[in-house]
């Protein structure tokens, strides 16, 4: 292992299966670093590992921009709720922490985050949100258990264009769930703290993502 890799591994805590780059090693993607720091206050471990192949990080950044940042019919908090539900179904604890914390940043209530697994009965959820969560939880399973009935329920509340936005979120985070769970990405302090406060009472723990 080279000195730069050893330094990055030390900074990350050494639990990821591939050492993330240090931020100062990411000069070639400094625009993405700036964007991440502006939104999150830090550069996610997932980005710092992806930056070993800058074209992968750039392609991913373009996709997350199109799916999560471009205006559309689906509210941003609903997109993050979808992301949290599919990550919960997939079992990626890193992504659960990130989607919960990021959802809260854009207006998703802590009560709604904490009540996710009781969405069918919870008064915090609207009928449209219940339809979204039902699809995300089904689609995040392996094998995928989504059905035509899930889409029939969505069409009561959403256009086909909006449904494409929802499925795009599910698919984007399916990629992230595989990436972060396979690499055991180190969970950063801020999302870890949020998850301990709001997800741990329902059984969440950082598992292999803990520093």
C-alpha cells in the first residue's frame, strides 16, 4: 500500500474494504467535492472511494443530479423517503443513515422517518406516501417483489412521469446500496449521529460501517 493510500485509510478509520481517498487527493473532481460539502458538510466515503475512478464518480454525480436535484413532479422529501425505504428494504445501514439524515435536511419529519416500518397505520403518512413506500420496500427486496398492484396504487396519486421519477430514485439507491454494503463504506459522524438518535430505537446499528 502506498503512503497516500495508507493516509486515506487512517483518515477513514480503516473499516472500508477499499481505502477512500483523502479529500486533498480529489483535485480532479473538486467541483463534486464542493457540491458534496455544500449539501452535507463533508464528502461521503462512497464518493471518496468512487474517486479512485474519476469517470465513475462523474457519471454517478450526473445520475444523482438528474434523479435527486432536477425539479420534477415528485417533492424532494418524497424522493428521500423513497430512498430511505428502499435502503431499509435492501438492508444497507450506511444508506439508511444517509437517506434519513438527508431527508431531514430537506424537510422530511423525524416522526415520519421513525415510523417507516409502521407506514400503513401511521398517521404521519399520507395515502400517496403509503403507496410510494409500499413500492420502495417491495422493490428493495431480493428477489424484487413489486407487482402491478403497487403501480395501480401509485396511479391514484401520481402521473406516469412522476412514477418514473420514483422508480429512478429506487434504482439509483439500489446501486448505492450494493456499492456501500459491498465495500463496507465507513459511516461519517453526522449521519451516524442522526441514525443513532432516530433509527437505533427501531433496531438499526452501524454494523460493518462503524469506524
